[in-house]
């Protein structure tokens, strides 16, 4: 499992990727990382591609809200 801790729109988030297809978006609550959104995407071949796709999903969620 790989993860990145990032700041996005003044929020501290963690993006977790299993290295193949599954992602978890997490937020810190009570000192622990808690999933708030999970998704699957096939065909991702690199860490950079995974991180970019996760940011695309985060942006889409914000636009839909």
C-alpha cells in the first residue's frame, strides 16, 4: 500500500493506493486516518499517474458538491 499526505484547499488529506486499482481518500479524525471516499481505477501504471488520477477524483467531488 502506498500513500501520500497532501494539502488540498487548506485540508490535510491522505491518498492511499494499493499499487494496482484501489484508492482510499482519508482525513485525520482523532489522530487516526479515516476513509471518506473509496474508488477503483484500472490501468494505472505508475505512482505519478495514480496521484494525478486521485487529484482528478478529488476535484470532481468538489465540483459536484
